[in-house]
C-alpha cells in the first residue's frame, strides 16, 4: 500500500470512526448508568437512516433529514422506555435482551413493510458533493463534514458530562443509581432523558451514515454488533473510551479494507480480543 493510499484510508477511518462513536456513546451511557442491555439501539440507528432517506427523497433537503432523523429516533426511544422498557429494569439481563431484541425485530419488520426489503441509495447533499484539498490529498467534502459534525457533538457531550449538573448526575449514576435516588433526584426522569439522548445520538449516526452506505432493513444488526465492539473495546460506561474505541475500529476497518478486504470485519473482532486479553476492562474502563 502506498503512503498516499494509507493516509487516505486513515482519513476515511476517522470519518467512519466518528460515526461509530456517535452510535456507541449512547449505548455505553445507558449501560453505564442503568446496567441495562439495550438491543433496540441498532434499530434506532436504522429508523433514523430511513427517515433521512424518506425526507431527502421528498424534499431534496439533507439538512432536514439530519434534524428529523435523530428526532424520530429520540421519540421512539422515549415511547419504548415509557411504555415498555422501564418495566424491565429489575429483570435479569437475559430478559432485557429478549425484550429489546423483540422491539428491534418489530421495528425492522415495520421498515420492510413500508420500504420493502431492498436497499436504497441516499444522495450526498449537493453542497457537500465536491472534494476538499488537504495538502496533496483529495478528500470528499461530505466525509470531512461528517468528521466535523461528530467532533462538535463529542465536544458538546464532554461539556455536558463534565460541566453540567445533569452530567454530574450521569457520572454519579454510573457509580450508584441507588445513591442518586437517595439524594432526592428523580431517577426515572434521568433514565428517560438518557434513553432519549442515546436514541438521538444513534439516530444522528444513522442519518450521517445513510449517504455513505445507503439504507437497508438489516443495517441495524451490523450497527449493533459494531457498537458493542466499540463499547467493550473502549470500556463500558466510558465516554472517552467510546471515542477512542470508535476511532480505532474505524481506522482498522478502513485500512484493512485495502490490505485484506475479506478479513476487514474479522480484524475488528481480533482487535477487540487483543485488547481484552491485555486489558479486560477495555482501554478506558474501570475494574
């Protein structure tokens, strides 16, 4: 592989990795705070991608797609939490997996009924359809915009978690949700906000990814498996771990797609296995 191609693939990996970060950070936040195994997370990513597709087809505006896709995912997360998931918090993880997996299947089959089982392409916004010169390298403008948007969200998330009262509650809840409740804080409300925020972030990842990979009814499975790899690799409950894990997996996948296309997916899981052998709690996780 030439140096120029390697640099290009690393840049591609950064864009993919930032999408993986958005996808994984909501999952790690929910599990870190609530110890809740949420298999609907990938389905929210899929729903937002299809909302982005439908809006871009109807209006030609990807901006509205990027706004309404995450909003639809957040609304679905709120509805699922209020009507069903809050009744499962005290159940064993096996029951949570089965129930959330059933919800994910319901959403998947709903998408098949509405849009059909075939994949669809989503056009890149016209304003971002060109290229950008980075030194001697040519890079697609949309991929650069994805990195910029995800980076802005990452900074905003860090400020919320580290500099606000709600962030302090989230950090305290990841240590002991029971103690947060004893301090007089409405834990159910915190859980609901966490679900909505996690759904919105997964939805933003889906809307941003739609022009890069298209949409299909089975994209939720791929997204969920990648999200769990990123969470485990970075460390469960760690915001920084989700960022580092997402970037690492994105770069590995992108570089290996050129070196060994058939083994690109395999190397993702090999990287996770290696990290767990050396550091069982993940790169940024705590014992």
